[in-house]
C-alpha cells in the first residue's frame, strides 16, 4: 500500500476506529457482560474512541480498551500514519523524524515510537529461528575504549546474534539480543527463547554455542574464526551485524541496554519482513492492535 492509499484508507479518525471495531468484534459488537449484540455509540469527542453501550445491560465498552491506543490523546489517524512510516522506511523512522514529519511535540513522538517498537518486540517474541543457523556475538554501541574485555568499551553491550539461512544458504530471519554478559547461563536463556530445538548450528566454536547446541540437540559445525573458510561461512551473520550497527548508529544515540534492545527488535522486525514490501505496514498495524498496553501514557 502506498502512503497515499494508506491515507485514503486511514486518513480520518472515524476510519481508524471502524478498523479497530472490525478487529475487536469481527462478527459485530458483542457485549462483554451479557453477550447482547444491540448497542448504541457515544461519541465523547472527535479525538477519543466512541464508547459502545449495550442497549440491554448498559455496559459500556471502548474499542481501544486493552490496546496500546487506550486513553491516547493522540489522534488515531496520527498513530496509524506513524505505524506506516515506521514499518515502511527501510532505515527506520526515528522519534525525531516522527516529531518533524507529523508535527507532534517531541515527547509525544518519542512515546509513539517507543510503543510501536514494543509492539514489534512482542511480535518478534512469538517466533523462533530453526533449521540452519549461524550464531555469534558482537559488541554494540558507544565507542570502544582501551583494554576492555574482548574489546568491550564504555556503554557497550554484547549482543547475541542468530541468523537462519535458507536451503540455498541465503539469510532468512535474524534475532539480535543485547545481554549483560556472555556467560553460559545468560546466552542459554537467550537461545532458549529465540531458537528452536534440533537443526544445524554454525559457530566459531565458542563454548557458549557448544553448550547451546547440546541443550537444543542441534548438530554443531565449528569453523574457528582464523580458519580460511570462516569469512565465507559467517558471511551473512557478519552482514547482519554490520547492517544492525549502521541502523543503530543512524537512529539511536542513547544509553542503556533496554533501549538499545528495542532498536534491535525494530531492526529484526523489519529485516525479517524485508521482502514483504508495503504489506509490512498492515502487519505492523495488526501487531500494534494486538499489543498489550504499555505503562506509558501518550
Ligand atoms: Zn450487555
């Protein structure tokens, strides 16, 4: 869908609310209390979601209740446009770009950006990589200063990177997770969440991946990093790391692992849907509608 088509479809708050209604009540309104299907709507203001009141028991239901749009002070069409922009911009839309392009106060743009990133992270958490995988870790963020542990600098996080490959050896999906350390315990937890059992794992033979492969009953193929074949074997994971670093350098200048992780989730979300084209915006809208409310107002 082009931006123009998106705006034709979701250019008014009414159209956006109508869309949410079809998502929440695909077969028409059903009273959450008495299951009645007759209702009237109460429009409180142009900017807030209409209330649906059951004509039988007078229970009021909001179409945004339980979603990240609940009690938002931002017009829904602005939310929908932010979702489109963040989904389709290959370099990622920063909060600053949303602030400028949507004419929102920076703090509001930041909150929209933050919540949409959370929706991406929730969706990522529903998937695991399987089959043929490359696994490695890299340091992200900050500047590498002096003799840190394996080159760790100030405000840098180790990031565990998993990339799945197609049968033809092309990259398919990727996850990147910032971790406090690269101990076996930490890395095993990440792999438990992100990677299926079985399959074939390619790594440089680090003991954390050997332990992970064992726990996942995966076939583990080791290519030491000084092996002449290593650049070929790890070509795609190195490419993904480099793309992710470029993305973070361009959009994220803050500190802290949790924030950095949200940017890594955003990167993974778009990377894993890079062949979708603009339908990625519809997918992200669905992810946002289904995302749990997050404890930040907007
Ligand atoms: Zn009712």
